[in-house]
């Protein structure tokens, strides 16, 4: 991913962020009162507002410093979604059996980390491109394997099995992990009015997800 800094937005400021997934759907109302719906985006794209996490001048300066180091919208960075940041559900414990990431064929050694969102009505699979490397756990045929048998690219979310450890044909490959969302600032300007800020007014600081 070009134009990206592998650094995380200050976690203490991300905890109070608002936002989540955004989808784009075209809805056409027909003359008979019915409607047609068309999905314009294959994948959702997350947007966040992080201004609500600023509670002091120290916090404000931390954001300004981070903004300047990214040169506004020019460079992307990592952001920890306050709700959806692991392969398991909120409150759960990451395990090697959380998500299915592929099936072995005896030849393929590289697998993309993914996360499935599903219920009885449907499902959607999300590519995870910014995992936290030290959190990644992998299992083959339901059994956790040692980290000596694979490597994880924390910049792409690709898991590569070492020679001699490539999953055999039909072997189910699973993984568990923590992850960040690749985002950028959605503005090139931050307006700060200290008089209003002291009175409780906080600046608007929008972030938008970068899709690889």
C-alpha cells in the first residue's frame, strides 16, 4: 500500500471515536411502487469521527502533531476500531480457530487473513490487511501450529507457510488475530478555536478507510 505510514493513531483518542462501515446502494423507485436495489460497492468502507476523543489541550496537540506528520490526507495510517478490532466477537479471546482463511492444496503456501460476517440470512468476507503481527495465531486441521512454521506480513495480512509446512490438500486453515483499519484523514485542514474548545466545543476530525 503506497503512501502509508505503519503507525497507529493514538489509542487513547480512538476509544471515544464514532463511526463504522459505510456501503453504497442505488435504489430506483419504479412506477408501480416497487423498488430495485443495486450494490455499487462490493465491500463496505469505514468512516470515523475522532474529534470526540479530544478532552484536553494535550490531546488536541497530539492530534495536530499526528496530522502534520501524516501531512494531512497524504499518508495513511493505522486506526484501532473501538468495537471491531479482533477475529473474535467483543469480549472474546482471540484463538487460532476464529476464522477460516483457506483450504490447503499441497502447493499453496500463502493465505490472506480474512474475517467473515454472517448470519442465517447472508454473509460477507472482509480482507484483513493490517493485522497486529504478534497477535496472529494459526491452526491447520483444527490444531494450532507454532509460529516457526509460518510468517505474517503485518503490512498486507498475508500468512506464508515455511517450506516443509505447506498445508496438505484438503487441510482447513484457520487463524485468529487483532487488527487495525488502514485509514487517512478526510480533511487537509483542522480548524481550532480555543475559546470554543474550552467551552466544550471539539473540532471535527474525520477519517476514512483506505481500500487496498
